[in-house]
C-alpha cells in the first residue's frame, strides 16, 4: 500500500511546480504586456501632442515664403530665411497657433515666438474673449504713405491704451522699431510686419515697457515672428513633473516641493521687489494703465542676476481695452464677469451687463502670488511685519484708482521693508 502511494506523491509534485511556473509565467507576461501597452500609449499621446503643438517648420516656411515674395520684412528675416543663423531649438509651445521656441541668433540665446494662421485680437463685443482672425499681411495697402501709416498706428494705439496726451510718443517709438534696417525709411514690407505685430498684446507691452527691465529685451522680428532675449530661470518658483507624478502627488507635498527649488531669501526678496516695481510701472504708467489678469508664478521668471522678468504678457492688457469689453459683456451673475484667471468685475443686474471696474487691484494679486514664496525662509526679525504687510496687501479691494493712497502706501512699505533687509548684501 505504501509503495502504491509513493509513486503517486512523486507525480503530484512536478504537476504543482509546473502549475505554479505557468501561473508566474502568465503573470509576468500580463504585466509585461500591460507595461508595453501603457508605455506605447504614453509615447503616442506625447508624440501626438508634440506634432500638434510644435510646428516650427511650418512657421518658418510660412514666414520665409512671404519674405522672399516681398510681402514682409524685418531685422530677423535675413538671418532666419537666408543665412540660417536664427535657429529654432526646443519647443515651448502651449497652443498650436502660438509657436514658442528657445533658440539662438548668432551668439545670442533667445526665445522665438510665431503665430500660425491666426493671432489673438481683443473682441470688444459681448464675450471679451480672444477671437481669431487670419493674418494676410495686407495692411497697410500699396500706396500708403508713411504719414498715413503713422495715423493708422496712432488710431490703433488710442483704441488699445486710450486717448492720452503722450500716445503720439508711443507711436513714434513704434515707427522707429518698424524701420528694421535703420535706413531712415519704412518700407511697405516693414510696415506690414509691424502692423501684424501690433495686434499682439504681448508685443505691445514689450514696446510700452522697453525702457524698463521687467520684460525680456526685443531682439528682432520678421512678419509676426519676433525674438526676445532668453530668461534663464522660469517659472518664478516650482518644478515641472511628469503628468503621472502630477496626478498622484498630493497637492500639499507638491507645494512644498515647489518651495525647495528657490534661490536664497535675499535673492527672493530682490526678485519680489521686481514684481512690485512692475505693478508700479503699469499702474498709471507712461502710456496708460494695464491690468494683470493672470498672476501665476508660471508667468514670471528671473535672470542670472536675479532681476525679475515677465515671461507671458498675454493677459496683461490695457485697462481701457478691458473696460470697453466688459461694458459690452452680458451677465446674470458676477461669475460671468471674469477675464483671464484674475480680472473680476461685478454684474449690474438692472442692465445685465458687467461693470467696468475690477474688484481687486494688480497689487493684491501680486501679493497673493508672493506670499508663500517670500515668507518661507524670511529672517525672524522681518517675518512678522512682512506677513502683516502681505495680508494687508492681499485684502485690498476695488480698483487702484479708488484706493490710490492706500495702494501706494502698502506698495512703498513692502518695497522699503525688503530693501532695508537686503541693501547691505551683494544681492541688492
């Protein structure tokens, strides 16, 4: 009997081992297949996104075809289309129609921006949204004199920044930039390039703030493509993580990680002063007031000297343009009266129209962005006062015009507090 059972036991053991091996083998194959499937899907999604967002070749071909046909001209055209010394490098685009690339122009590193097929314009109608219009580079028309072109520029600038006494000075600056080859004359192709560029809000702000240090320096243009100096460090703070980590990482931990990758506190103080100075410059500035409608750390950066720079100025818009658009926007609740991420007004329920005045000034939004950034690591002898000033700043309500004295007082107090602490250091 015992001998009869023994062989049976010998046969069962290999069957068990074989079954276990088969199970592990199938499990390994399943997870291997799953990994390959997920990896292939990620590669496909990334490739599809890249090919849709990054069309620098199309952008260059479109611009250079028009340049060779004599439709447009500019200081960057020859380098881009003939000498190949203006090179489009890493793609930074966030939208298909707005192509953004890091690149080089001879010995200079820069950022190249180009519009494909359509460009944003401010619709002053009911929606106050960015609407699309094809750029044909057909204005000004053949036969237009320089004097007539100046009148066109002056009229456009008045519509954008308001009819101010010094708007003609701004028009003269535009005309001097339009003369790309500096021969004292503005050719029709140069004028068409400048007219197309003036439709872009961020290019207009480049001109308005050209004598300040808060926007990257304009290096050149060709059609509606233009080149600015590269800003070495962006965003203002924070790190970019793969989307898988972004999905699973807790918000609190991500926020703490963002703060790990920041400069020393004195350097953060210098950068913060730069943002406060930008607020000061665009509030009743040389060429009118501007509103900051998307005040996020991702839109700002700084250079190796820790000078503050604006990276994305698409939502810094002239107050006159904003107010005109809001007056025409229909609404039923206050939430309908929002432009960008940060420019709110209220809804007039008697007219079902948005009111033109913003509920929070630029300074309050800027302080909200700076709060965690500048308080972390602040010296103990200024931390309490700095926190008090920042919360008073964040609490500001109404337009800056309505609270001009309080606005100026808080702005000056914050700048003074920070400057006093770093004025004796090399970071100042």
